[in-house]
C-alpha cells in the first residue's frame, strides 16, 4: 500500500505536542488522506473535553474519545496484578500494560471508520512503537502502520514547536518543559531532564503523585484490601469498582510517600534508559496480593508461579499481550487464584508498606495443627527418614570423595598439624 492509496488514518492522539503536530504532518505527507484522532481516557487525570475541538483545529476530521478506565483496571491491571509480574524487580509495567488497550480500541475505531491505516506518536528509540504495532498486527494486519518519528525530520522539542507554529497548530507545550511523562490510572513515569544522567538524584519538584517520605505524615495510615480470587474488590470494607479502588489507593499511598521507583532499565530495543515511576496504589496492591498468596498458595504452586511472573513481565514489557503464550499463562494464573480470597492489612508510613496482618478462609497456615497429637498431622520422628532421603545425593558425593582422597571436598585442612618454622 502506497501513500496515495491511504485515504483515512486513525491516529492515537493525546493532545500533546507530538501528536498535535502529527495531524498536519499526516495531511501534508499523505496527500488526500483524512485524519481521525482517537484518545483513550485511562486515568491520566486530564480534562479531555477540549480534545475534539483541538484535534479539529489541527486538521482532523473527527476525534473519538472513550472512557476506558474500568476496562483498563479490570481486564489489564488486575490480570497483571494476579500474575505477580514485575519487570527487572522494580517496574510495575504501568506504561507497558496500557499500550495494548489503547491500540485495541484504535483498531476498533479504524474498522468502524473504514480507515486504511493507523498511526502513533512513538519515537524510533523506545519500546512503545513495538507495543502498538504488535497489537495492530495481531488484531488487523491489513492496516498500514504510519510512524512519523521514523519518517520526518523533526528531531527535538524545539523542532516540533516550530512546526506547530508554522502550521497554526494550537499547543500549550513550551521549551521549558524538560520532562517526558506518561500518566494513567496505574502510574506516572518521568524521563528526560536531569534524569538523562543516572548519577543525578531526582528533583523533588518533578514528582506529581506522591510526597517525599520526609514530608509524609508522622502518623501511619492503615488500609485493608479485600480480594476475591486474586482481584481486589473492597478497600477498608467498602466495595469499590476496579478503577475507583485504584484511584483511592493512589490518593492514600501518595499522601504517605509510597510507590516511588528510580530505575535504570533495559529497553527492548537494546539500550538502557533511566526513568522514575510513581505507582502508589499499584505498589500497595502488589504488596497486599503477595501477602495473601503467601498464606493461600502451597509451596510448589507459589514457587512455580514466581517463575511464571518473570516471563509474564517480559511479555507485557515487550508488547506481546496478544500471544497464545500470554493467554495460556493467564489460564494457569486463574487456576492459582481460585483460593486467593481474603483481606490484607497494611501500614503505610513515610514511603514504606508494612504488613500488619492477613487472613483468609483458604489460609494454609493452621496454628491449630500444632496442638494435635503427633499421629494426626506431624510425627517429629519422621524427620529422620526424610532428611536421610533428601540428603542422599550429597551423601553419595561425600562417600566418593572420601574413597578417592580420604576427605570430602568441603573439609577444611587441619591447621593444628602444621608446625611453625
């Protein structure tokens, strides 16, 4: 499909500087095409009511805005939560998990509008281009993908501002805005500015969702999160919708300095990047879910699931949401969550999340077992046979060492036999 064949393009639109200038750029470089803008409300905390007028003023023929907050929380964030996935020990995947949702609805709009192509404002250096385009490929490979950052001559924020001015595009960005941010219901990320050098401590003024631990209240806050089959359903005894529950925890956690992460991560495209993330509500939920699993899952299931979580994190980070493997892992994870129901109490204090209790009708921790007679649950004399069999491979190795050299490989020399000169 050539540029002349493309008659209508659906653009993932945020109303920011980059996507605002993409609208006239598409019309200029794909002559004869119409641009339809699509914006997803996934809890970025912005007033989106003015976006349609802004998109039309930039040259679009239409702007579709959809509220996807509940779908995001229920079908994406809670799946992520139940999986236990955390990228490189720290990153809770707030940006990564949002991209397939946005791209999914972008494809739906493209099909409804009879579009030939979809476009995004991701740079050619980042991970998001992969996440968007893999989703496009999985859902409708016939759509042409347009990625302006891989085509145009704009290379800086200053270039984009100049282009916007030359084409009468209404933008509010200024050169003084030094941070690149991505915000949604789960988190807000910060890149650029002082963070370009990972040796720099982040500027306190940069943070948007959390106070510093030093400025947090001296009195802790207690929260109780109730789960049903691995999904949070209530906060402090009050039933809440998925999005409302996360939003409430963001407020509480942010007020106590919870959820800050400073991370040098390995991007999928091969380079390292330095970013700071604020995920107050998500951090609380991850901690609560982990504690509930500790009493509801047996050892083998819990340990095996921890390995699954590593792969799940890679799939989400790499944009492989729509893959048979992710679906298969979800099926396994759903089985593990059948008994993960109960309540976890946490204490939030100056950036810390401290466990203050957990209880469940499915708890495998049974204090009453300890009071039974030895024949009922556990006979301590059985331990001798268990240790003998469990240590048999080690015993065989030791016996072979003794037969060969008279001592095991771990035996230290007897220094008392050495004489001083």
